[in-house]
C-alpha cells in the first residue's frame, strides 16, 4: 500500500495557521476602550470574537493539508481539498505529471483528468517518487489483467 501526502504545503499551512491565531489574539488584546468615533466601546465579547475569527481563518488554511493519495493492488483513493474519489485501476488509463503542471493527475478511460493535489510539483523528488510508485502499481495491475486474459 502506498500513502502519499504533500510535504511543503503542510508546513506552510501549519505555520500560517499558528501565525494567524497569534496575530488575531494580539489584535484582540488591543480592542479596549471607545471605538474610533466614540459612540461605542469594545467589550470582552469583541475580543473573544476576534480570537474566534483567527481560529476560523486558521482552520480554513488547514484545509489545504487535507490532500492524500492511497493506492494498493485494488485501486487508488484520492482525497483533494474538496472532494474524495475511490477508483479501481480498471478505470485508470495512466498517471500523468506533465511538465509545468502544479500537481499530478490520473488520466481516466473516459478522457477525464482527476487531479491529485497531494502530489505537488513543489515537493520535487517526493512527488516524482510518488508518481513512479503509482505507475508501478498501475503497471502491475495491467500485467495481472494481461496474464488473466492469456489464460482464457
């Protein structure tokens, strides 16, 4: 079984999430006294709301850590930022990682391309090794199908 996750984007997202929460908490501590025009004052609830917004933005950034690809002899499971797919190898024509593409993709027999955000060009050799491993599994599946067909 192969499990692949992006490395660089996870580091960036976790760092950004921490920075956002700290920044919003620091802003929340400055929300005291009257507002700019003097008609209202900042309350404790405003400070908690600001911290809550920071947590929500951080969780939004952490969505980008979600992508994953898992594959075995039966098929491949792709989880992108939004959406998940489970495909048997029978529907996969090939594994593509075109020059200049931001991430790899599965080419399907119905001429669709399914992006695999977990295999990002930013991860360089890690992504190349992941694509090679997926191609190996796909080739093994094709060889198994050819062997079964020749027995008949």
